[in-house]
């Protein structure tokens, strides 16, 4: 049985004032937290001069090349009124240029840190400065597991994955399009996705961004859940918006950004930069472009509603220059993510960056090596909202059930990592050595007895058994173990309680919406 | 076929002035180097005040508790003459205490950086400051592969693993006891081990430390290989010496240290600290103890021969506090390794630290997740000699053939990581964006064409194919791929040329030594 079920999670919360470990692995009660407060310094890769050159290049991109806004005259109007120089390219596309420094000026109203509320208030997360939030992977059309291989995602998969996320104490947020539920019509699936996040999770989540009316539905469902007043005064949902790189903001995106910002809800502004294809393949240039695109997109949210929660973002990837295939979990984007961290801090804005990236099609050694390379850059770079923290496989085309389990355990280890090293008389432990002196083991020293409950990360997934015990138990590898774990977790899952009236109202809203339009599959 | 054969490696060196990639994956000619010069800053975890407290605790351990030296009156004499306070504990063990600062003073003669010569001078490595060297795992009694599972290592395994190391361009050093060749008598196996390093590799290597006469044999074989004068004036071999934690230096170790130092050869001074068992389980205390033990051991080498190449070291590990099993690749020791990097730099001494640690018994996701957690701390912490960079499995009890392949590819990725991000007009790539403007792909821009040969790490092992292609090719996971790779690499292996007379002299020396004593199996 998994030790990471929500039941256990609730129990631990009650007893968190005096954590006690049983013999069961993987509890780590002292590390459980609704979001992480980073206790280690960020890993600052570049010096001041280099950062200034990147910022100057971002400013130059925005001033001399500009961004192109398509199909949204209202967004263009907002940019123009703020002082941007707008040139018509075609009847429904505009080139928008910003004087150096202008976008930065607009972004001054963006909060450095904000709270996204969850339906269970103990799960409210803070995003920004030293607060960090892990959320599952987002957006894959396929799912895969060891039993059935790769296939298109369905709403059942979607619900399963929300349940797995909710069951892990090492994620803090339910994410958004945890996989595409391709068995539901494109124009209606957002309703089922938002409902699944509300029903099977009591954490914060992301809403739809694929059309302005779907964004509006997502927010409307939150009004049913939280109440209108509460939604007007709190961030309860966020949208994850992609720029169309290089340097384009399409009208669906900008209208969605406006919808979330008008409602005072959060927005993430993400350039997905595949180097060599849609950005320079030198990382300095990719980061400069990332900053330019993310800042100009985020600025729109601030123009709509100054002070709206707004997250800068970077998704840097590389490619195989022999084949043109995207590559993930490679070293150069990891370095770039560290730099994005530095740049976001200089802007005093929250950052979404990196995640457990991989191109592997299996929950294997490659998957975890690449995931770790990428994920370390997110946590060391001080990213605040880390989407793609669990399940990312197959170059984001598939959500892997097994890798989801492996990634969440790694996220747990990162809780311990991010606590850092405390240095004080007690932790320096001179007495532990002095008590028995040279050559004597420390198992029974006062110091050991005082600390053994909380000293080390105790993985609930990794195998640390002696070889012989491991062999007796069937010589099970990590992927097979993960396969069993997700099944056990789903079997033990109990949805967090949801007010019956609210549930009915949500179902009613969904039914009405679904009845009001024919299915569309595009 | 592997692209990482020594043949290819030699070819690439000739053409390194103008690297060109073929369509074959995994060449990365621009990254090949006899050792790495770190191009990124170190990740400095603790502030000045915390570091000073750790140093003060290390000094206090040495001054108030002291170390115990056993069975080596000569070592004790050297410490006493240098000013240490010696107390007899028993007839053949002594407590040795050092006034605060005294050990640091002795270590001032240790070089901050030195060269270890290889029999092929293009493979000479530098160790210290920003120079970093990767070497295979060291000391496991077992080996494992997917075909035959886990079994005791033999000299054939030893030779195979030396060949695999030599075949990877991403290791720089042949290591030492790459596995225990348990089919050779304990008192003779060092001869075969040193010979295998000389015969099947043309890189630098480690010699025996298990008895003073075996250490002497290792050095003597180097005199045959390099010539006596050369050995007197250059570091050609190193010994990896473990303290007996907590706070003991046994006589075999100290005599070995003296043997290497007298010959002007290198020594590594390693406390293997299993927290809660032989060190405090709070990381601040473990690091303080590590510093105290490593410094006092290293000081002996400097007392024997001031200026002898001497490497501080740390092997920090955690344990499962439920079962008492050691755990590897966990977050707390990774943090401790970063701090050891800071402490070694303050002493201006080279550091050996961390490696690709794992407790997994399979070359699976757990193995690589743990490996990466540990290895990132070595490279980000600025360790200079990274033993255990390939093959470490099963909590160091086994050398895994498949993980060896996976780890070396990761070591390649770390070559790209350690280069860092260059920021200049060219890499900022403004022209790449300006050339075609918003919405236009960059495949054909001048900037892309100028950089595509060297832009990204191109893994020679990881699978980045589209899913369908991967499936057509048999849906092969990383472990299976690694299994095929090591077999192909061994099949294609050609030993680097060795002078026939030297080879004969080495064989003759070994034959005489073996004939001079009966086999001993302890």
C-alpha cells in the first residue's frame, strides 16, 4: 500500500506539531508543507554584466523588431494607449514596438508574490520570492503505462492523474491539462477538466485557455465553487498562456489573458522556445528572446488590471541538429533556466520554469536522468511555479503513469534539498563525536537519538534494501514498482469531501453548457 | 556501433581544430578534452559565517578529541615532530591532538593544482582549482549486468571495465579498483589491476593501497612504465586512502600514505561518512568531521614530503533510519558535498567528492535519479577529482555494466553543462531574430548555420527519436540499449599501443612478484 494517500496526508497534518515516523517508509512528516519555502540560495550562473546585456537585448528585440499581435484589436489598443508604437501589418495583425524600459515600467504593478487559493484553505499556495509550488505535467495528447503502452488520453486518464497528483504530498497544485481528454469534444472538454480538478482534488489548479469563452467558463465554475465575492477578491485559478514564438501573440491567447486578468485571476506567460527552430540556438539569445516575449505578454495582463497575479515563464529546449527532433532534459536549457531565474528576480516577478523534462518513452534511466537535469535547474534557479514536475515523458507528447510516481518521489527528495543545511551548535554535533570518541559508532548517542526522526529524506519509492532482500522480494525494478504503486494509489483513493450543493451546481452548469452547443472536434 | 571508441577519440583529437559532425549521434567533438575546465561558477550553499563555524568545529574536533593513529609509530613520530600532542592509548595506538590552525598550517605546502601524468601525454590530467577529472566507480566486490545478474567480480570484469572507461571520451582517468578481481589472490591482485590499467588504458590511474608493499609495487610498476627519473619528478599514480571513521587512521593507511608521498606521488584522503553510524546525522556535523579527518590525513602526506600532490575528499552518505541501511543519491549528502567544495576552496586544495551514487540494483530510473542528484553536487560544488563517476550501483557493492554506459553519457552532458553560457554579441543572437522577424522559423538563418555544429549536447545514448520511429526500432528502453552498447564497445575495443619492451618488463615484474609469495586470500 502506498504511504502517500490523501488519508495519510490529512492525518499527518494533524500530527505535524510532533512528527513521528513509524516503520513504514516514505513518510517524512517534517517535510510536508502546502508549498515550499526555499531554504537554500539560488544558483546564480551569470554575472551582473552578462545579465544586463541579456536585458538590453530583450529591450532591443521589443524596440527594434517588436512583437506581432494577431486578431485582437483590444489588446493592440491597450498596448497603444500605454505608449507602444503600433504599425498595421495586415487588417488583423499589428506590429507592436516598445521603447527600451517601457515594458519593465508596466510590469512594476505585478506582485512579487501572491496566493492562489485552493478549495481547501490549508492547500492555499504562495507563488513568488522564496515560495515554490510543484504541479504535474501539462498538455500531452497521449498517456502511457507499462500495461497498455501509449494511447490517446481520455477523461478517465485525466481523472486518474488528478487523483495521483492529489495523493502525493510532494505536489502542491493540481495543474491543468494534465493530459488531453481526447474522448470529449474539444469545445466541451474544458468543463470536464475543471470539474475533475475540483472534484478529485482540493488543491489549486489551472483553467482553460484554448478559447476566451472556455477561459470564462473556467472562471465561472470557480465562482460557483468559491462564491462571486471571493473570486473577485482572490486568485483562485490561473491560465497558462503560450506566446507563438518567435515574437507573436495570437488573438486567442491575448483574449484569454484579458479574460483572466479582468477577473483578477492569475496568468502565466510562456514562450516555448525550441532552439534553432523558433529561437536562436545559442542560449544567451534564447534567454533574451524568452524574456522579451514573456515580459510583453505579461504586460498585457498588467494593462488590463494592474496588480493581477502574473507569472513570467520560460520553457527552453534544445534540438537534435542532426534530425531536427526536439530534445529535453539536456544541459544547455538547464543552464538557461538558471539564468531565467536571475532575470525574474531582477524584475521582482514570480517565475515558472523547467520541470521534469524527458524525451524517453519509458520510465527508465534516461527518463530520470533527463528529468533530474532539468528539474534541478528549476529548484536551484528559484523558479516559483514548477509545472511539469511529474509525469512528463516522450517529449511532452505523453503523460507516463509510472514516471508520474517516480517524479513525485523525486519532488519529495527536493523538499529535503530545498530545506538546506542548518548550521548551529546542535547540528554541528561536536558532542556526538565527543560522547564516545574515536572508533565508536554513533547509533546510540544522544545526538543521534535526538535527530533520527527527521535527519534524512526517507524515500517512499526508491529501493534501499540489501541486495539479498531485494532479490527475495522479486528483484523488482523501479518501473515495475511504480506500476504497482499507481494502481494501489488509485485503488485506495478517496475524493476529498465536496459540498453537495456546490457539486450539483457545477454539474448543472456543465450540463447546460454542454447542451447549448453541438460537439466540435477542432 | 558505438561512436565512443578510442579509435574515434584519437581521430577527433586530430581534427579538433575544426570539429565537424556527421549524421551519427553522440560525437560532440567540440566538448572533448583530457580534463574539464569548469566554465560555470560553483554553487555556494553556505555563507561565510556558517563556513567559519564548521571550520572551527573541525579544529575543535582535532584539538579536543583528536584522532587515533594505530600501528604506525612512524606516522605518530611525524605528527609529534610537527607539534601535535601525542598520548599513548595502548602499546600500538596513539591519540594525536592538534592545536587549532596547526593542520591548516601544515597543509599550506599542498599544491592547489597539479598534473597527474598518463602514459599517453595527451591524456595528462590536471586536478585542482577549476580543473575537473571524471573517473569510474571504485571498490565494489560484485559486478552486475542484465544477462548474468550480480556475481563476484573477476579480473576479466576488471579488464572489461577498464576498456569501457578507456572507450568513453567523457571519462578522463582510468580509476583504480574498478571492481575487485576476486579470482586473484588478495596479496597479488594489485599487480594484475595495475597492469590492466596500463595495458588497456593510456590514461592516468590509481594504484593499490591495501598494504604498504602493494602500494610500493604499484609505484614500482610505474617506474618501469615511465622511467625512474620521470616518476621522481612527476605525479604518475595516486592512492585513494580511507580514514577509519570516526577519527581513526589505521597503520595500513598511514603507511600507504607515507609510501605514496615519499615517492612524490598523489594521495586522496577520504572519510567515508555514513551519517548516524560513524558521523553525526546532521549534515553540518558530518561535514565538520569530514574536514577534520581529511585534513589530518592529508597533513601526514605533507609532513612526509611537503608539496606532494594531496587531495582532500568527502564521501557523505545517509542512512535509512528505519532499517539502518546506507542510502545513496539522497538530498542531504548532495548539500553536504556542495559545502565540502566551499571548504576545500578556502583551503586552496583539490577536492574529491560525490559521484554517480545509487542504491538501485538495476540500471533503472531510480539509479539515474539518485546518480544525478549526487553527481550534480560534485560538478556544481567544484570537486576536482570525481571518482565513482560511472557504474556505481547497489550502494557501491556492485559495478553495473549498463549503468556504466548510462553514467558516461551523463558525464558527457556534464561537459556541456560545465562550459556554461557564453554571452556576447554573437550568442545574444539579435540578428537571428531580426533576419526574418516575427513568426518566421530560424532553421536557415545565418546565425543557426554558424552554430548548429556545436550548439547542443548530442547524446550518443539517449533516445530522442519520434515515438513511432522508436517503436519501429523495437521499443528499446535505456537499460537494454546500454546492454547492447557495452557489448559492442568491448567487441570493437583495441588496446592503445604499448611499447613491447615495457610490456615484457611489466609482465616479468609481475611474474617474479607472484612467484615470491604464496597466494593469500585475506
